[in-house]
């Protein structure tokens, strides 16, 4: 069975959805036969390297929220994250361009390390204040998921894997994917959003019966 997951590293619901899907997968009797493929999706392809100010200020500018509304949004998603064992520190988050991080995930996938890299980058952004567009910062994470900092930095300084990121995004457009996370089971069934563990469990079971 194949499950493709379109996500972005700075999407808080993507990390929550990842954890809920993994909970469902852990209890799935055929989990060893499931191949998970991470696909690239930039929430804002035109984002600057790093948005100025805090995440709260960025949300206020982007959506026209008041400071209080942005704060409440952050508190809500932080509370949901805690339910799946994640300690978000969004007051320390540095939203910005994620293109290089997506290229890194494709590089990791070429070494069968996509799961490990995705987890480490998301955790670093949401829980440790990673500047997601900082190539040196991304390279320093590399040993945590089985690669060297030097090889990762060399790749990031090149244009390698740019076409792979764009190909993923083009396919997302073809499939009508406009928001993430988005899960595609066996290229047939799609699930949008960070759904409940029960929804993912049902999708895994139905996909296994449809093979």
C-alpha cells in the first residue's frame, strides 16, 4: 500500500496530522506493507527568507487578525498539538520560505531517510525555534537523521532537487490539492486535513481491502 502525504514544514496542522496518521499506522495490522511518501507543498512559494517579527504579528498581517485573535489561534493549535505529544513553542517560531527545506527532504528520500528528516525538521521548527530557511541551520540538523552536515550544505548550495519540489507541487495542482496536510491512499482516495486517528485507521483499512 502507498500513502502520499503533501505537507509543509511550517504548517502546524501538518505536524499534528503526521502524528495522528502515525498513531493509526502503529495500530494497523498491515503497517509493514505501507510505504509512506512525503510530497512537497509550499504554503507560500513567494515568502521571503524570513518574515519579520513574531508569528503572532505575521498572522495578524496575513489574515487581518487582531493581536488577540492571532494569540488565540496560536493557543488553540498549541493545545491540540499537546494532545498528540507535541510541545509547540510558536512564540519562538520563525516563519519563512521553505523551498530549501523541501529540497532537503528530497535529498533525504534518496537515502531512504525521508521519514526521519521530516520529523526532525518539523520538530526543530515548531519546538526549537529553527529558522527554516537558514541553510546552515538545516545542515546542522543532518546528523540527527543520518546524513552529514557537509553533504547537506553542499546540496543546498546547489540547485539540486528544485525540479522535484516543483513536480510535487504541479501534481498537487493537478489533483486539486489547495491546502495541507493532504493524504492520498493508493492514488485513489484523498483525505484533507489533520483528521482524527479513527479517520486515518478507517482509510488504511479501506485502502488495504481495495488492493
